C-alpha cells in the first residue's frame, strides 16, 4: 500500500505522486508518515521534507504551512517549496 502525496503552494502543485513514507518538519518536531497512519493534522515550520518513493528519495525545503495525513495520503499546504 502506497501513500498518495501532494505538496501544494499558493501558485502550483509542487509535487504529486506515490510514496512509501514521508518525513516533514512539524511544529512539535519532525514527524514521519507511513501507510495506515492515523488521521493527523499539524502545522509546519520551515525545513526539509523527504518523500521516500520506490525509486529513491525526493527532497524539498518548505516554508510554513500545514500537513494532513491519513491512512493512504499526505497533503502538505505550504507557502513555498523548493526541490533540493
């Protein structure tokens, strides 16, 4: 089972795809999401986001925003996103 991941800025969808896991910088510290994760909503602080796909890692630097996770999806809404 894979996660459907979307990273969205005010201007565009910065990245969208399937992933095995996601790590992101939450307000209370870095958090990770795996398939079958419980519903989760948090604010984001500026920092690195790592998306683990079957083909390797995709890395981004994001600004402040929000992350919502569930059993089969992760949505990151952020003011900025740059590929690293």
